[in-house]
C-alpha cells in the first residue's frame, strides 16, 4: 500500500510529471487541502493530475515533500510529510501536510490532502 506513495514523492521531488501521473489510476480523484491559492478543490484522472501539477507549480520556484510517518489503515494509507518550497516571489515556506490515500492494484485511486498533521490524524481516526 505504501509503495505507490513512495514513488509519488520521489517523482514529485524530481519534478517528473509523467511519472507522477502514472502512479494514479486513470479514474483517480485527488482532493486538495484548500490551503493554496489558484488550486482547485478536486482533480480527477490523469488529466486532473497534470492540471494540478500545472496549477500548483505556477506559484513555486522549487518544492519538496519529505515523508515523516506512514500508517497503513486497512484499505487506506496515511502519510505525514513536510513541505518546503520557495515561491516565485522568493518567499520560503515550510509546513506540515499529509495525504490519506486509497490504493488498488498498485495505483492511487483516491488521495485527500490535509494542511496539518492533526487534521489528517483525526480524519484517519488516529486522534489529532
């Protein structure tokens, strides 16, 4: 369950869009945290992943996601991570975030982003 998420962060950090899209099921749904301007609330399928990449990368000069904790939760997996990036205007951002994912046949079929570890932990039923 964790392996596709590791591949996602690796491809993301190398800025390899096509490898990122391939990790998602063609009918996948990605719901964003709502914390970043210019980003839709929901993206669907490979075209949606590509659109998110385009929308999100417009505001960042560079960015990284470093996983800190993984939890396998039956048919879902929770990953707590640290985001660091430099905006196009030079502003440096570091913050915690998380993904709660459902994986089937090695592909991400559902991914929910959270802008804080406590919100993600609560959504996963692990407290907050």
